[in-house]
C-alpha cells in the first residue's frame, strides 16, 4: 500500500525481531574482549589496549546503557593484563585509558538510545501509540511478500469510530481525541500475533493480520467491535457509560475472490504496492457497506455481508 506518496522512506520503518542477533552480538563482544585481553597481556602496549574500545562500543550501541557495563569488564581485564595496575601504581596513561573506557561506553550508549528513541518516534502515531502510516506501509509490504512466498492468507481490516463528529460537537474535540486514543489502545491490546495496526486518518485505523483467512478475520473484527462497544470510556475527565463508543469495520483478505492477489513472488515494488492498495480499497469499500448498514457492524469485501447479531445503532 502506498498512501504517503514516498515509497523509499517506508523501508526504514520496518521493525524486525532482533533477539537472535543480540545473542550473536553478546558472543562477539565476549570473544573480542578475550582476544584483546590476550594481546594486552602479551604486549602491554597502548595501541593494543585501545582495541578494548571496539567491544565496548559494539556492546553499548547494541544494548544501550546495559551494554556500557562492558567498560567495567574492559577495566577489569586491563588490570589483570597489567600487573603494575593491579597494585594501583597508575601512570597518567593508565588513568586516561580507564577514563576513556567509561566515557566511550556511556557516550556510545547515549547515542544508541537517542537513535532508538528517534526511530520509535518516527514510526509511531503520537495519539494512539500505534504505527504511523509510513511505518505500516513497510510492514504491510513485508507481510504481503511473505504471504506469497509461504502461500498464507493476509487479512486487512479498515475501521473508524462511529459518529465522531457528533461526539466532538456535543462534548468537545478533547473528548473526541481521547475517544480515538481509547480505540487505539483497545486495538493494541487485542492484536493477534504478528498483526500490525496504524491510525491513518483522524479516526480511521487499518490492521493487517498475517496467516489470517476471512473467517478468522471476521471473528477477530467482531470481537474487537464488541470490546469497543462494551468499553466505558473517560473522555475529557468525564465518565461515559458502555455503549458510548462503537466502530464499523471492513474486511478484505487475500483469499477473497474480490481481492486481487499475486500467485507468484515478484521483486517489483510497484507490484507489491499495487497488491496492498487493492486490498485496502476492498476493505475500505466493505467499511462503507458497514456504515450504510447501520454502523457498529462488520462487513466483508465482495458480496457484502454483515456479522450476525450486530445491533442497529
């Protein structure tokens, strides 16, 4: 899906699971510290001791302030490798070296933490804490590509808050904004494994769920609709009863006959974007069907049908 108008920027917002790489980084840091210690013990030369900076920087960048604790390990190894330092017979060079170990570790950790914080801000919607649209586009492109490769369905849910204008007009825009925030938090709390959600407009949300066919998507959407309707929000400091908020949801799936989906992998980004946009258009059309059917409903793309026992509002 490409709604932001800039395809190149979307790739930088893809978030991946890095638990495996953390293990490898930890092993690399330990190995590097051990190697530098061995060289330092043999040579005792300052140029060799400067090599301690490499694992310190690597650990600090990868693990933040926790990683800067590698500076303490480096200081300990530095003492063990140099007998005169063990007896605290420091020279000016020793003091400077130890200070640099600590300073470099802390500085690298701060820069890494700042980078991570800025990255989170760049991919996050301020109001709801969900992904923003640019980040979501990159995530959806990856989900659709994996769906083709592994022959798994992907479901897209497009939803919005019913009668937000009426809520704004009656209770003020702060109440409306808090209602939208509440919906975002409810979505975040019930996302299936691997699911990605974003707010792409004032009160419009889109959710992508991998390995999810039409029936599972319908069950998830209807449960989300029920959760929202059963929620008793506090808006602008005023408690509201259950039933105050409701959402309408449109669903499209790569298994739906109305939604064009690729049967083979493609390296063409334009093809991936077109597939995402087609899926979004189908879900958006289903959302309009849910609205037309009386709101507080779920509709599925194709021969539109509404979830059973959903009340008219």
